[in-house]
C-alpha cells in the first residue's frame, strides 16, 4: 500500500507518568531492547528519543488491523524521567510533544507524579492516551504474548476479568477526581472529549499493538495541519553532553524542517560537523554506534557534533542561520534558561561544587540539593568530566568552610590529574550515578566531621 502520501512528518510522542509505572519498559518492549536494566538504579535520569519507522509499526499491529492506513513516516517517542526532582526535564519533554502516553500502573492507580504529568498535559492542552500498564500482574492473568487487548481479555477467566474491571473503575474514578473523563479505548465514542485507556503489559506485550495503532491513527486523523511537513527548521536541544570521540555534542529533537551536515547553526554560531542518529528502534541516550547522515528530515532525534557546543543550553531552541531572522529572540530565550540555573547558586559563595554529565542532569541535581529536606548550598557548577580546574575552584572552600571543599560528581569521570590534585589539596570528590547516593555519601561525610 502507498504510504506517507500527505507529506506528514512523524508525530512526536512523549511518555510520562509516575516512577516505576513502566515507561521505559514499555518502550523497551516495543524496541526489543533492554534500556531499563541498563539504567543506574533503574531510574531514567535523562530524556531519550527513539524513532519507530512505520514499517515496524505495521508489523507490530497487523494482527490487530492488517489493512490499517499509516500516513505518517513513523513515530518519534521521547521517554522522560519519573523522579520528583526531574520536573524540569519532564516539562521540557512534554513541551515538544504532539501527543503523550500517560502510563499508570494498574496495581497502583494515580500517584503524585501521574497527577503532576496530567497537570502539565492539561496546561499545554496536549492530547494523551493512558496506558494502563502491568495488566499481567492481575492475579491469575494468562499470558497472550503481543496480543491485541480484546483478544487477550477474552482468554482470561471471569475472576481476572472482574479483577480488571474493579481496578479500571477505581482508576476511572481517580481520573474523574482530577477532572478528566476516561474510558477504555475500544468503548470510547467521544475521543477528544473522553481520554482513551489502553490496557498494556510491558512484560508480555498485551495491548501494545493497540497502543501503537491508536497513537498513529489518532494523530494522523486529528493533527493533519500540525503534522504537515514544513521547511522551516524547528529544533530543540534536549541535552548537552560529552561523548568520547565526538567532544561536546547536543541531543536535539528536530520537530520540523530539514537539517544538513555543514549547516550553520545558532545561537552559538557554529557549523554542524556530524549529524548522527542511533539505528532505528534504538535510543539516542544509549551509547552505541551511530549512523552518519548528510541530511535529516523531521521529526527525528539527532545527535549533533560541532565546535563550541559546550555553551549550548538544554531546553532552548536551535536555529539554522539564514533560515530564521529572529536571532535576538532566540538569544534572549537562551539567556533566560541559563539564568534560572545560575540563580540556584548560593550568593554567599559558600557551598559544594557540583559537576554533572549534562545540563539536564545538573538542573535535576541542583533542584534536589536545594529541596527542603536536603538543603546543601552550592558554590559552583560544571558539566562534563572533573578536571584540575574544577578541583581548583572547589579548593577555594578550604579557606572559607572546609566541609564544603567537595565535588559532588554525578555520572561523570574524574581525570587522573584532577584526582591527584584533590588528594594533594584535601578536596573530597564524591562520585555516583544516582543522585540519592551522592547525597548519602556527602551526608555521611558531614556527620562524620561533626563527631
Ligand atoms: P519507569 O520508571 O516508569 O520507566 O518504569 P520502568 O520501566 O523502569 O519499570 C519499573 C519496574 O516495573 C521494572 O522492574 C519493570 O520490570 C516493571 N514493569 C514495567 N512494566 C511492567 C509490566 O507491564 N508488567 C510487570 N509485571 N512489570 C512491569
Ligand atoms: Mg524510566
């Protein structure tokens, strides 16, 4: 069948919900990968983007509807972290989305971050579909691998069906309390007014075909205008990070337009040296081999390598020089973002030094350290590996407040010279890839000093 005939770009779908609802696992199941088990502490700490080509979606949904018309080239899915201090990252992800999947654990119902996600979606008027996940955990559930949900449901005993209906009713009520009408998707006659629920399992795949097909069909049916491909580049920086062999790179979501190798980009005026993507169905966040491209058409998650990207700021727009004339506006927006990070640094000049792998991770770290039950002051920040210069900066505290002569290094390497200098000067370096662990280590150290 002829496809992509209306020149539509791929819809961008954001996956949201409470921590442990199964957001990453759902994506893993569709990709056939295992990102979730590779994550530190199994918590998603950054945003990832995965592209699902239409052929793949067709393959996964053929049992549900063999002749479904897929007009979009694919689906770009963004996974966001669920932990509390990641509000900032979550709002960044959801701001880009055409549609969202709100994942709810059927055994747990609505939780604080489900409600927070819901509020973000309402605030932005973003369409969403609810994945009522972990149906396989209903006592007595009979596995029907990859089956459409109605078919899977028919295989279940009366007891399991009753159990399911009880929990569904409870959750529909919880949504109602939030002012949101919901209904099982195949019974929903008022889509757009009433939000659809798709029961899923990220372990055995029941309901996954339904979720994929609903996402594609709903977006291509109701968002034609928004999804019509345009030549005007619309691009947002998700993450700034150092990658071995590429220097500082940025992970971006290209929402619309085409971007080329050699294009001049801003607000940091530089030339694209390499345009990289992961292989289809693999995630941008996972280290692996990248595909090189001459040009890329939206929508896509891209890693860009260029000079000077260490000054790029996550959450800000990226533009192609020559195709955009509101240069000053972009610069202004960029400054606003940076200010919000710098504002979190203690004015007293007393505090620890915080180093993280990405700006997003740094923002999350700062938010956590500032929270009421932690309250660790911060005197300086850095992104990327810990170098001698960072140790030098942290060592200033030796004179002012000795216990703060410390670097909290989140998900970064420490160079040999930096380590040697730290030992020599008496600067403590704490390293971890989970924010909580850094906090625990630092707290133990402070408590120890007090004794
Ligand atoms: P996230 O924090 O929302 O990304 O959640 P994860 O994807 O990391 O999943 C949290 C935990 O729930 C992991 O131990 C998963 O293996 C488990 N899990 C996720 N989805 C399912 C599901 O559909 N069924 C069952 N039984 N477990 C699941
Ligand atoms: Mg996750």
